C-alpha cells in the first residue's frame, strides 16, 4: 500500500528527512517528549501500512520535529 502524497505519513517522512533525523532518532526525540512509539510505528505511518497518528500525537510530532502543527493539515 503506497501512501498518498499528501497523507500525514508522507508529511512525517518529509519533515523527518528535512530535520536530518533517522527513524530511530525521531523515536528517541518523541520519547523525550513523552510519546512512546517504536521505529516500526514510525515506518508504518510513513509507508501507509497503518493510519497516521492521532491529533494529539501530531502535536507532539510537530514539537519533536520543530515545525508548526499546521504543516500536517495543509
């Protein structure tokens, strides 16, 4: 299943790469912000294998990636 170009998962991947982070680094960053996810979860979001994170998670993702949450809803 290929993710849609404008999906939350695709946006997570774009923001992660723009921040220069591996999935492992993002996972550790998210854990430091109180979100306990695995690299596999991040991979599944990015690849469209599972639905993207909840709105609460998106806010934490934005903080961890140092971007505006609006990025995910634009």
